C-alpha cells in the first residue's frame, strides 16, 4: 500500500510531519488515563469522565472552527493547531515537576488538544485533496494509514516502558515536542495556497447556517449518511471500552504497564498489513465490496475481549483479538477516507470533516461516560461484553450501493 509512484517533495514533507506527530501521539498512548491511574490514583469512573469530558467539550469548541477554517488557507491553520497542542501538553510536565498537577488540569488540556485535533484533521484533509491528484488519493491515504499503524506498533511499548523507567509524564513531553516538529515540517512545505472564497455570497462573516452545513451535507448524501452512522458508532464502541480495558488489565488482572503497551502495540502489525492490502483489494474486488466486506468483518472481534484472564494466556488473547480487528481497520480506513474525500466538493470539505469528527468525538464522549457508569454499577468486563454485542449490529448500517465520486467543475490545486 505504501508503494506506487512518488507523490512529490511537498507530499513527502507533509507525510514526514504526519509521521513524527503520529509517533509522538502513539508514544503517549493513553497517557492521560495512565497518569490519572498511576499518579492521581483515579478509578474507572474518573478515568472515563476524564476521557469523556475532553472529547465532549473539545468537540463543542471545535464546532465553530469548521466553517472558520473552511474559508482560510489550510497550512497556517495546521501550523497553529500544532503549536496549540505543543503549548497545552507542555503544561502537564511543568505542573507535575512542581507538584501541582491535578485532575482538573488534565481535563482542561484534553479539551484544548481535542479541539485542536479536530481543526487540524479537517484542515489537513482539505489540504491533501488539493495537494495530490485524485487518482493518488488512495495511495496517499494508504501511506498515512501504514505510518499510523507502524507508529502504533513501536509507540505504546516504548511509551509504557518509558513511563515505567522515567515517570508518568515522560511520554507527554515527547508528544508535545512531536507537534513542534510537525509544525516545522508543515512550514517547510512552502508554496502558494490559494485563499478559499465563498460561493453564492459576498459575505465574509461566519453565518449561523455555516455551523450546520457539514451535517446537512452528510445527512442528505445517500452514500455518506450510512457510512457516517456506521463509523461513528464503531468508533464509539471501541473507544468507550478503551479506558475500561486499561483498568481491567492494569488493576483487576495485574498486568504490568509494558504488557498493556505490548498488547496494543504488537497487533498493529495487522494495520500495516491491511493498509498495504487495501489498494490491491480495491483493484480486485471494487471499492464498495471492500467497504462492505471488511466493514462487516471488523465487527466480529471485540466480543472476544470478555474472555481475557490473567497471565500469558490472557495477554495472547488480547493480542489475537486486537490483531484481527486492526487488520480489518487497516484495510477499511484508507478506502473509507478516500471515498469520503471523493464524495465531498472542495468548498465543503472542512465543514464536512469537522462535523464528522465532532459527532464522532461527542459520541465517543457520551458512550465513554455511559460505559464508565455501567462498569461502576456492574464491572469493566460486563461493560466490555455489552459493547462487543452491540458491535455485531453495526454492519447493518453500511451502505448497500456504490456511488460515483463528486466531480469538481474547476478544481483548485495548491501551487508551487
């Protein structure tokens, strides 16, 4: 999947910036949850509240950012969001060093980082569509996907080992520095990016209807609507159980931090394999069959986590389940990301991607909070089992018919 013809120096710099920030993020895998558990001695409900609050409030802040970013040059926005994440994350080790780190600060930082994540990802999607040719979008997204899973293979084991040796905030420092390096890489891309203009109006001010334009486009589009509900629900079910699985493994079952990192790092080899297979599978089976088939297959794995037990057998089980799930995701994600970009016109990309991301994060936040309460009333294992059962119903939300991509009447690329 990472093969194919070269996509140019400017894409190479964008890819390098993505790689360094992604590795930093994966190095800090579940850093806030681990800090809350290991340094602040938080329980499952508090860990879930931390994750849910950051996602929900960060998504609310990001709602007006979508239309604001839509009509601005994307590269400066991406740099600004990288610098925002750097500054916010560096406040954690600073507070920890003087003994003032608390639960509230973790929530505030997670909110700022969450909002910046949404704005950056929406801007980068629009920037990528203007940077590469339409026929190269799947190759570009496949390279990003392969890079993400490679970083996840290496990051969590290294990060949890670093936490064990150097303390709980070590990986946060690395994550912050990675955003600074990403900003430098994006700045080095250079070139002339045309300023986006509004169509059908002379007003340059943010209008109330702009806030809802992304959702309006998604919900009225016959191909994007089912994918929207499917991906949002799948993401919510997976992420809602993540902090509970951390509590189950690190607290209830007594796994060491390095074992926890290994259990989620090693299976990401499946993501690399899947991302490399995606283009070949699309060429052989067609895009729609890949989305439908692999999207259905990925729903079958999560239920296996209810059988986790202490020791080597339990560790192998988690690795096997996660490997199957992540391999499916490695195929599905770049095909889905490319398909979504193809279906959205240039002047709606940021608002559409922002609306998609905001909905996903709010859903994850709500489900994380709900699953935290469920785990508090029952147990983490029971809550994980409920999520696994619900996951089996998500294939019914996948689109049953293929749709032709949206064709731009006058595409505006990013010039040298």
